[in-house]
């Protein structure tokens, strides 16, 4: 699993500290667990859903919309560690990825639009 994050050390607890993020999350379709750092709007809902589905971790729940280094480190451990929770998250993400690849979303959407257009 590739996770790359570069940060600027200018301001602690600032949403602007992670200005050079290369990769923090991947699409669920790929079966990769999520580490979410929501900062606005519907992103908070995505983070809650990932935790509910047990496919990822809400990485800045206490500090949102900012980022706390200790909280972020704990989130990384929850996803990448050797514990039971990390193993479960990775397995759930893998299973969901397999399920999603069986039914590509754009194809399902196109079929549904075509079906509705026939009425």
C-alpha cells in the first residue's frame, strides 16, 4: 500500500500545513483502505461512512477542519498497523473493492438512465 504525505511545518493544527499531499486516500473501488481528512461540506459524511463501513479512518475527527499530528499518527496506525482493527479495515476495503469492480458504476448508471428514459 502506498501512502505518501509531505507536510510543511509552518503552523501546527492548520489545514494549510498539508499543502503538499501527494497521496492520502485511494478510491474504494481499488480495495485500498481510506484515511480521510475532511475539511468541508460532504467530506465529513464520507469520513463517517468510511468508518461506519469499516473501510477507513476519519483522520482528524477531534481537530477538524484542522490537522493534529498525534491524531493523524494514530489514524495511520489504525489503518496500516498490525492490529486486528487494521487487518479488518484492510480486508473490508479489499472485499468492497472486489464487489465494486464487478459492477462498474458508470455502466450501472448508464443502464439506469436508459431504463428511466424509456418511460
